C-alpha cells in the first residue's frame, strides 16, 4: 500500500448506534465513490480516537482515517491494481 497521508474531504453517513459509513471522498481533484467498506478498526493518538476505514471504489483500495478530536479525514494510503 502506498502511503499518502493527505487531508481529504469525505461525505459520510452517521448512522444510529455510532456507526459511520464513508460514501465518497475527493482526492487530487477527483471524486471517488465508495462501493464497499471492507474493514474498519480504531486506535488512539493521544486523546484522539482514530477510526480507520478500508474502502474500495471497485478498482482500488483506500484507507481513510477519521479523527474524532478534530473531526477531520485523512487518506492514509492507496493500493491500486
């Protein structure tokens, strides 16, 4: 997986039960529609909880991170065929 670590704009659905579902994100002036969330996990960075989402647009795999402290999103990495 190629590390990116860039802030990105993400549209997400905040569902009941504290579940978050990324729907699309912008990266390098292109909009990527999330077809599937393949895996999610969380960890901590200081006082912030980081929610990791492994998502695919059908052609590539991306890792998005949601920082609950500053409510920002980061594209952490991408793996393309």
